[in-house]
C-alpha cells in the first residue's frame, strides 16, 4: 500500500564553489541528478533561501544557507506549500554508511548531522523521509570531532566518488517508487543492491 507521495525533495550541502565537490554535498549531488532526470531547472528563490525547481506538484530544493541552517529553507518552502513532513524527502551524506551505499528511512535520530538537526527543529518533528547517501567514515570512532569535520569537508577519493555516483544512480532508478509513496518497494530496490 502506498503512503502519501513525496512533494518536496531537499538536498543538503554547503553553497559555493569551495564546497561543491566535498562529501558533505552528497545531498546536492542527488538533487542535481534528479533535476536532470526530470528535466527540471533549479533557480534561485530568495524567499525560500534556496534554489528551487518545479515538476508538477513536486518541488526540488537546494538550500543556499550553510548546512547547519538548512531547516530555514526547507521549513519555509514546506509551510508555504502546506507540505506535511511525511511528504518531505531529505537527501544527505551519511557517515555511518560506506561509500556506495544508499538507504531510505522515515524519521529517526540525526546522529550529529547539523542539517538534519535544523530541519527537525523547523518542521517540529523528526518524521520526514531521509535518503542516506553513504560517504564512509574516517575510522575509527575515537577520532576527534575536528577530524570528522575535516573529512566531510574534503572531496572523496576517486573510487569513493565513483561509488557515491553509482549509489545516486540507484536512487534515481528508485525515484518512481519513492515519488509514488511506494516506500517498501523503493527500499527493497535500494537496500538489496547495496554492494557497490
């Protein structure tokens, strides 16, 4: 049985040329790929603090704020269009998944991800969909926080970038099921093809 279809896809990242190739921008990469797939053009809309594209009832969004203020952009567009949190999909980089893995889930914690934390605050709930794009982790878990920050703000190695690109490609293949709210079918499609 299908749930409500997705009406807003927000990709997380940091704006500007200095950040565009960094691991933290994996969510931007997904939205760019989806916009190409749908033939939708992203354009700046200052009232929503981001770049927005329209495809029927669907909106694509790349916040122009920095990562830790992503919720301002996502929240303002969702409120303007009266989009419920359960019809929002946030694509973001995920340290806890290896590069080449992509997973879909509803709700849950934010695992220290400042973009998700801000969106949760602005939507007043954690119950929105997340497309978790694995970027790997600079093991081990006892590394100082600064080293983790440095890791997400650097470009992935060539093999990692290729793996992340393939994962995004699988997410694009699963998009028709996601868009229709057929999340079980989409998760089966994504989660059984995790080996890059």
